[in-house]
């Protein structure tokens, strides 16, 4: 993942650090996510696709999150991607609960990494910590919402 942080002077130090963590550890995060997918009994559809594809898909999510936090991704781009993804996952036979659980596991991997890096331990400004939390939750909530919309649109056709 390429960094464009120097061009984003309005990012808080915490947001900058989070983007750096994502950029420097996206493959590690995606691989940790794969381990969770493999052991989770409710993710049979994800377990049926090649491991490399699971990692690639997770990597894309973390890449998008980094772009979202650094304000390199517009809301419309996010909406279009996730609606398309919802339609695609439905066509592939994934259940909606699996899609939801999958994104929850990706968010969990990110939070575990944030904790292990001590990012929130070093935050002196509570406002920055809340901003960080809100950006992450906002990304995953939008991703889920648009994936569900896309999933439903496929059903209507």
C-alpha cells in the first residue's frame, strides 16, 4: 500500500499513525483474519474459497479503510464498491450473516493490532481517540450498509 500521508496535513496524529499501521501491516492483518475465518464454524462459504483469495479480499478492505481514514476515498466510491461487493457475494452464494460476521472479524483484527501497537495507550487527547474510533466504526458501518443494499438489489433482479 502506498502512503500519501504527507499530502493530508489535516489528519490528526492518531489518524496518521493508524493509517501507517494499516499500510505497514495490511498483509499481517489479512493473514490474521484468514486464521479466524478458518477456525470459525459460521464462515463455511469463506472457508470454501482459496486461502489466497480470502487474504486478498481482506487486504482490499484494509486498504480501503486506510484510504477512508486519510480522506483519499469519497463516500460515493465507498458506496459503489460495497454495493457491488454485496451483489457479488450474493451471486457467489454467501449468506448475509456471513458477510456481516466477516467484516466484524476484520474490524476485530484491526483493534487487536491497534492495542498491540499501543496506539491508544499513548493518546493523550481523548478527542483524537474518539475521532479515530468514529472513523473506523463509520467505515465498517457504511461498508456493511452498502453491502447489504447491494445484496438486496441482486435479490430484486
